[in-house]
């Protein structure tokens, strides 16, 4: 009954989306004390460690202490090799066909490491609707977790929170009403967990002209660049330039 209702709202859960071997490779890529783990950031209040790929983000947004999905127009950074080798984005696009979004670039990625000892969690929120398009995809790794959803509408705010179990190696897709109508959050849980959340940047809905979206990172004014949170990997051309 619960899953049938959420399916009507555009929420899809796919179990065993990746194999145990693929899960092990992804968990190893972002393992604690590994070279990539050191490049991540700890978010204040939620005690999760996150790793950002794709667009440039401002370090802070007015009125919130959380990490932000507001986007600064410029060339997008690259995806991690572990993602591309497993063709995760291509596979997610196939699963998301028919969910109402033809722009499934999936060019923004947050990887979150939730430490049980550090009490990692994230409160109820919407993924930024002004800068991210209509399908959000989340891959759960290393352990299962509870995934909570609630409605904010005045006529529904008295309804109980819906809690789902997301198994390890499962993929969820949020679209339609589940994407825009419901908030979601991850409460405390008893085991460490790695999550990968893919979104598509809405360049048309975000501020910035086509020219600004094409600018190199080096062309950002110093005052603007000082307020940026940079993706861990630069655009492909810049990454190639760094090798020479």
C-alpha cells in the first residue's frame, strides 16, 4: 500500500541496482582515510561528510547553515572515474525514462558518508527546485537506512511521516509530486552508510547566460571565486591541461 501510493506520486525504488562487487568498488573509492575522503567536507549540524561534483556552488546561502545547491554559472566539473567506469548515469537514465524529464544529464553529484559514530543524518528538505531539474536519483551503499517523507501542504501537514527502508545497493528515483510536493530526510542509523545523489542542473531555470555557462573557472572574478565551493574534479579540458 505504501509503495503503491508513492509510485503514484512519482517515487520509484529499484532493489539490487548495483552488484556487491560494484558496491565494494564505490565504497572503497570514498573509504575513510583514503585519498578522496580527505578532500571531502563535513557539514555543520548534520555530521555527514560530503563530496561534490559537477557545478560550482556558493559556500553559503542566506538564511541556512546547510550546504547549498544554488549554482554559479560556469563550466561543470567532471564525474569521478568510479562513476563513469560503472556507467551509473547511463543506467539511471534508462530507469528514469518516462518520468517526465527529458533532460537527464545527471551532471551534479553529492556523495555523502554517514558515520554512525558521528551521528550522521540530514533533516527534512527539498533538493533545490530552482536550479535542479525534475528527477533526483539516490543510490544507497554499505548499509540500509530509513528514508522519511512528509508533506508540507497546510491540509496535509497533520498527516504522519512516511518511513521507507532503503536497502543497500538500491536506487530510488524521485519525480513529480514526490520531488516537489514532499520533503525527505535521513534520521540517525546504526551503521555507516554511503549515498550517491544525482541531479541535473537546470541551466535555463538558473541565473546566467549561455556565455556565462561556458566560462572557465579561471575567468571567475576573484571576489566571486573566493565565495565558491569548487567541485572535486575540474572540467575535462582543464583536467587534461593539468596533465601537460
